[in-house]
């Protein structure tokens, strides 16, 4: 990723979740973000670290 910040719309392309779910998790603080007025900006480095901390996906056994 080349951008220093991502938007919720960018996350929609990267994660298998709808925008309402992404906004809910941003408001809850689950996904690291910075609030600028009414906009959420997600630092790319913080998002990458958060995603890595989630661990590998579990297999559906």
C-alpha cells in the first residue's frame, strides 16, 4: 500500500466487511484510526500492525 492513510472505503476493498460494519468497528476503537472532524483516517502502518496482530485465519473444520 502506497498511501500513508486509508479511508473506510479503502478498508471495504481490503476486508470482507460492509461499510456499516467497518464504521461500527472504527467507532468502537477496534480498528485503529484518527478522527478528523467527521472523517475517519486509518494510518496504513497502524492498520498493517493491527491486521498482523489478528493472526492467521482459522480453518473451518
